[in-house]
C-alpha cells in the first residue's frame, strides 16, 4: 500500500531546494559591491595623487618659492633685495666717512684749544682739507679783508657769519645719502605688502580655476605671497635702525663743529685785543 505522505514530503523537499537556489542568486549581487570597492580604491588613488603633486611646487625653499611666484611678485622681491643692498652700501660708506670726519675734527679741536693765536692754530691744524681747516681759512681771510676797516667791532660778527655757513654746509654734506635710508625704511614694508596682496589674489584665482580648497594646494601660493612681506621687513628694519644711528652720530659731529667754531672765534677775539691779527700769508 503506497504511503500517502510520500508525495507531500517530496514536494516539500523540492520547494526547499528551489528556495535555497533563489536565495543564493539574490545574495550574489549584494556581495559584488563589497568586493569591488577594495579593487576600485587603488585604481582611483594613483590618479588623484599625481594631480595633487603636480599642483604643488617641487621646492618650498625661499629660492624655490621665488622662482614659482608670479612676475609681479618677483619684481617686488628683486626691488626689495636691491633696496637692502643699497642700505648696507650706504651704511658702510657713510660709517667710514663719518668716523674719519669725527676723528679729524676731534684732533683739530684739541689743537685749537691749545693754540694761543690764529697763526699758531694754523700751524698746528694746517690748511689741508677738513672742516676745522675751512673754519680757520674763513676767519683769517675775513681778518685780511677787514684790515683797512676803521673799527674791529664788526669783524667778529662777519667771522661768525662765515663760520655758521661752513658748519651748515658740512652738516648737509655729512647727511648726504641718509635720505635713501629714510625712504627705504618707510616704503619697503608697503611695497612688500603690495607683493603679498598681489600673490594672494593670484592664489585665489588659481583656487577658483582648479575648484579645490585643499590646504596642500592653497598653502604654497600663500607662502610665496608672504615671502614678499618678509623681504620687505628685512629691507626696512635695518634701514630704520641705521638711519637713527647716523642721525645721532651726525648730531654729535655737528656739535663738534660748533665747538671748533667757538674755539676759532675765541682765538680771533684774542688777536683783536692784542692787535695781532694774522697777515694774508697765513691764509695761503
């Protein structure tokens, strides 16, 4: 006698087999994206890396940033570098000139203090080039031109007028070249700031064109722009310090000339009281 449950069990087994096959087919596509992501990631990374590296400069040193900067920023940097060279050139030349002039004036002032007359002072100081020699020549020349004057009262005033003009001319001659230091010290920071503004503007334009805000791409352009401000400060700070130092030194030099002028006037006053004004040959 056939078993009545046998067809049911066979149908149930066939149904389970069909369900397992459908489940296996449905699960296969879900597993493919998980397997494809690791395989696709290495293919994207090598493409993005060369693009990012191509946008970065190869050298981030000051010279490399200078070469990668725009022409306007490069022109600003070159101008500031030349200004710095001019600052140190003026510093060296003016320091030597001022040191020599102060040394000669100090020696001449000591000789004037020890002299008893204009003739003796002329012999000790000499009539070589120098402010003190110019002061002596001017006073002796005025004494010679006033030799036939009926009174000696106006001689000291005329001599003082000559000495004052000589002091002013010597002071102007010594300040020659220091105006460059003042100009560099006052304008170099603003020129460097102009280069920075221009460089940042160029960097923002590049950001807009590449449509990326990656810091590794933006930072080099901003660093190049800030380099212009750094060079401007390097040129301006020494110029201001050197200008202030020269201003004090030139002030001391003018004070020395004033002392020498006063010493010459004292010698003139002594010669007037003694009626022993120097002859014309002393001024030669």
